[in-house]
C-alpha cells in the first residue's frame, strides 16, 4: 500500500524533477568546462591569489564560484561583522546558512559553494508550482526553464552570492501562501527579509490580501518578517550604534543609484561601466514591460513587483541593477502567461535556453577574471 502511494506521488510530481535535473546538469557542465578552461588544478584565479594561493588541488573547486562579493561573505563568516564596517552591507541570512553548512564540511569555501548550489536549484520546483497556479503545467515548465537559464539568474544562483537563498525563500513563501499555509509563508518571508534588503516587501501583498479577505486571525503571522528585520537592525545598533548600519556601510563604496546615474549621464553624457550600465538599462525596460503584463495575472504579485522595482531603482547601484531586477520572480510568471504561446513555443523555449546558457557561461568567465558582471 505504501509502495503504491509512493509510486502515485512520484508519478504526479515527476514533472518537477525534470527542470531540476536539467539545471543541475547545466551548472555542472559549466563548472567542469571552466575548471579545465582555467586549469584550476595548477593555475590561480584572482580569488585564489587573494585567499588561497596554497590551497591544494582537491580543495580548489570552490573557487569556481568565488569572486567579488563572495569575499565579503567569507570575511563575515570567518571574522564576524565587526571585522570591517562594510560587512554590515551584507544581510545575515546567507552567512548564517554558510555557518550551518560549515558545521558539516569544516571548509568555509566549500560551504559557500554548496549553499549557493543547493538553494540555486531548490527554488526551481517551488517556482514551477507557483507558475502552475497561473498557467498550464506545460507553460509553467517552459517558463521555469527560461527563468532558470536567464544569464543573471543562472550565474548568481550558482556562484557564492546570496541570490540563490533569496529566490528560494521568496518562491517558497508565495507557494505556501497560495496553499493557505500562512505561517510557513511568513517564516520564509522572514528568511528573505534577513537575506536581502528588499525581502521585507514579500510580506506586503500577503498582508494586504489578508485584509482584503478579512482573514484577521492570520494577520499576526505577517509580523514575523518585520520582527526578523527588527532583530537584524537591533544587532546593528548594539554593535555599531547605528540602526541602519547596512545602508551606511554601502556609502563606503562609490555607487550610483539609477536616479543619480541618470543625472550624471545627462550632465556628462558618458558611461563609466558600459557593459553593466547598458545591460541595466535594458533590464529596466524589460522589467517595466513584464510588470505591465503581470497586472492582470495577480494584483498581489503586481504590488510586490512594483514595490521591488522602485526600491531597487532608488537604492541599487546601476552597475548591479540587472542582477537585482532579474530576481523579481513574478516578472517570469508574466512572461509565461503572455508570450509562451503558439505552435513553435517548445522550439522557441529551447533556443532561448541555449542562448541564455551561452551568455551565462560568458558572464561566469568574466566573473572569474574579476571583471564586473552585475
């Protein structure tokens, strides 16, 4: 009887396994190609030169996923937030997960890589299940592959950055909310909140929907993410005397948010980082279009998308904006409901996935060469 139930469960949910397997294979294929391309067994990447020139051959593989902000997460886990003021710019969700993984591996670099890789595929079935709430199963599978292979999503859910945990928490939160498990949804929204600054926005559509549906008995659950944020702000205040140390810390870097960049560009009519700025502008336009598409899909997700969009525009550096915008997950659902139609949809999806994969590989190569990506 148990075997029959298991077989029935597997048959019903096998569709969620295929995209995960495809992405795992693609990420491992990329990893192997870059490992041998950089001859990592004997040659140092920029990160290896900085953090581990004497790392033996079998332990060098995590440095395929390590560059730029990865170093700050490593420093935060190894030395703590008080080692440098800039560490407070990075929320504690991802460092906590690294610390937990490190209890098992006893290797911070491996823990960072494994944490990102695992959460970088764990979000996929949650997203696919959410997508199925708004479209057919076939369309949901296609849009899941497109979202997962999109260059910035593919790269930053693989390398040692917090995006994989953030996307996992957001998609899991909305999945549980759609299935009327408000407590679980609020807990995952709290995880998103302590992972990235925009994570707190996840609770707004839930709160407004509960007010609209008069589900007052569940309203208290919506306090969990703000409490998590308050706990982080309190930690900042106790250690630095500054409630908003995360925002203050970012002032140590010369960064232009979109409004400042736009004023500067109009005045000087030149770009500083052409690749990142051009891709950022393209993503701003595409995200705006997809948010407009999504307004008829779900008003709650539209609120989340608009709020995230404007917070990112106002606070995020123009050089990183393409990365941040790619992780507003409802825009991919809007893409699936409006564009993945017609007889050749499978061919178009496959072609786009191959194109995205190729671009992601190039971006990953730039990332390891310490060239700015996003």
